[in-house]
C-alpha cells in the first residue's frame, strides 16, 4: 500500500517536472475553457487598474476645481470691493466732498 502511494507521488512529481501533469489529468480537452478563464482574469485585472487610474484622475481634478473655485471667489470679492469703493468715491466727488478713500489701514482708537 505504501509502495503504491509512493509510486503515485513520484509519478505526479515527475509529471510536474516534465510538464505533463495537465495532459495526464486529461485537461487538454478543457484547454479552450482554461485559456478563456485566464483571458477573463487578465481583462478583469486590467479594467480594475484602469478604473483606479480614472478615479485618481477624478480626485485630482476635483481638488483642482476646488482651488479654482476658491480663487474665483476671492477675485469676485476683490472686484465687488473695488466697485463699491470707486462708486463711493465717485458719489463723494459728485456731492462736492473733499473726503477720499483711505490710503492707509485703519487704526484703533482707544476709549475709556
């Protein structure tokens, strides 16, 4: 009994070493199915990698869009500030006032 088991193990190892294991197991009739399975596996892996790359690009683009939104908001605020300041200065000139827009930042007046 032990001799038969040892003979089978030795036979299987020899088949693996010589590359005949699949032929001895009669897997050659399923060769097309095996190749199809490997192709499907490679396509699945490839598509997964492509999806990951696309998600990374989307994330980077969203970060860039957020930076641009912040920049646009800052520029709009500056534009509104300039527009209101120039309109106020124009109105002061129309009214004949000598007051102008401040050229220096405001200072805090301390009161008791």
